[in-house]
C-alpha cells in the first residue's frame, strides 16, 4: 500500500478521520505533530512559545525527510502547515480534507473538548488571522491534493470510507 498523506486546515478533523481509516483498513496511522512532540518531549504550544514558529517549521522539514525515507503502508496525518514541505508528493498519495472556514470553527466550538482544542493550536488563537491563513492556504491545498474529500455534513466514518474507496486508484 502506498502511504496516504492527509492534509487540511487545523480543526478540519484529520485526526478523527485517521482513526476511522485505521478501523476500516490495514493502515497504521501516525501524526506529524505527535512525532514532533515526542522528538522534542514537549507540546506544540510550548514549542511555539519557547522557540517560535520558524523552529517548528524546521522540525516539520526534518520529519518530512524522515517520512520519505522510512515510512510505508502508513496514513500520515499532518499539521495544517505541513503541506508546504517540498517532498510531500514523494511521501504518498495526498488527500485533502476540505471544509469552509466557518464550518471548521463551528465543528471545534461544538466539540466537548472545545477549549482544549483551541488552546493547543497557537495559530487559532486569533480567529481573524486564522481566517486569513485559511484563505491564503486553501488554493495551495487544492493544488497539491490527488484526492479531495469535502467533509461538510459527513461524519469521520463516512469520510474515511470515501477516502479508502478513492485511494484504491492510487495504490
Ligand atoms: C499548524 C497546525 C497544527 C500544528 C501547529 C501549526 C498550522 O496542526 O501543526 O499548531 O500551521 O496550521 P493541526 O492542523 O493538527 O491543528
């Protein structure tokens, strides 16, 4: 199986969809933010606060290189800015989870752990800036994606099943 690289904006549901893909397939799932947190032994939020975004992006580059060389048969869930890695296409089939910005914010706010979800994401602190970032990134996401899944009005299981069906063509 070729790797799957799951991209999309913060809060779109990459983690939830990844967990459903694992339930319905033989893929192993890993997450670039989790890899960075374990490499650094601290949370993304703490990392941003102590070292700044530039340092975080350097770690993402390191992870991207490692993924290209070392990972197979895997679903790689990525942080919202990871799509900028230049070797992304070499890692695997790129699947975008796409959603309008307002629906993403609504999804986060309605989550039982909403406060935690907002708190752990430094770039969501200011919603006006986050919306600008979304607008800046969306065309880049679409350009890169081999497969686009519109997540609006679909639960993670539905998205995962759609993903697995569409990804077969690229295996
Ligand atoms: C970021 C998204 C976050 C995390 C970091 C930066 C971004 O991941 O990598 O806070 O630049 O969009 P999620 O997309 O999982 O929230």
